[in-house]
C-alpha cells in the first residue's frame, strides 16, 4: 500500500497505459480522478476499479479540464498529491515534411500542451502544501528517435526536457517531477505506429532485448514507485521502461 492516503489525477486513464496506472494506484491504496475524453471508457474503468475512482470527461488541451479534475479530487477525496500526465496521441509513420498541420497541432496539444495545462492547475496547490509528485509519460522515441516518426518523437523529447526543467525549478518547493519512457506497448495506440498484422508486431518485438512489448501493468508498476514516498530522493529522471530497447 505504498500510495495509501494519496489522491491522484491520471489523464487518459480509460485505456492502455493509463488504465494500468489507475488500477495499480488503486491497488496501492490511492484514490484517483480518472480524466479521459472518452466518457464510456472512463466510466468502465471507474466502475471496475470501485469507489476509489471518480471518472471525469475532459480534454487535456484545455486548462479548464484540469481545473475541473483538481476540484473533483479535492471535493471527493479531500486533497490532491499526484498528477500523472499520461494522455497521448501517436502518428502513423510518414516523412516529416508530409504531416498535415492538423495532426501536428493535435500532437502538440495532447503530448505537450497537456503538461503545461496540468502544471498550471496543480502546481499552485502543491506549492501551498510543500509537496507533490508529477509524472509525465514520455517515450523511448524521445531518447532514441526512429525515422518517419519525427514530430511524435520531438513531442516526447519535449516532455523529457520539460520534466527535467520542472524538477529543477520545483524541487525547492518539495515537488518531485519524473517521467517514464515506454517502448512500443500492447495498447490501442500500437496499430497507429506499426499497422496491423502479426508480421509487423513480430518485427517490433525483435528490436526489444527482453523479447516482448511493454504492458499497462509495467507502466503501472513504474509509475506507482516514482509517485510514492519510496522515491522521495528521485526527481528529474526519465526512466526507460523498455526491456533494454535504448541500450
């Protein structure tokens, strides 16, 4: 129960890595506000996880959604201690000069602006409490970029740089900021990156030394540790949860 008594906001918690993080947080004793743009998905996870989860429909590209989630955390559970910026979007492989502006804007809004908006909503509260933990879900793409995913890779590199900068600035206020870098995962986003078919899947798995894709459970385990008091001396880290991919 390493998160007993903690209250967290997890974005994109209705599926994939976010769902794994929500379920692990609840198992470790936390109460969670699950923010997702898909109301049905958020309600499904909340109903399965029990009364320690409150779903809220929100768009991470807007400050108002984060403020509503923070208000719900305080009104439902009496506080707020953790923010997990998990929501993200992918891109299909394509030459960098051919991406349409609308897709670029969507990547920037969800993968980058969400961290900015979340910080604006929760950092004043964390400063007042002189404690708090922020976890950004980045990607191995931000550490070891692959061709034809340039703007997605760049957004995740931005998330890693933001994590480090936030950690340096917020450490004097007792606020820790870390990131996790998943490798290709067994989630709904996978087909966007690699297409469908077992041959494509096998080709990706072959590049991961440990021999499998990452899972929502892997991300939940790493997130629970970094957001717990056990990691009280860890800040500014981007942890590769990648089965050796980036070695």
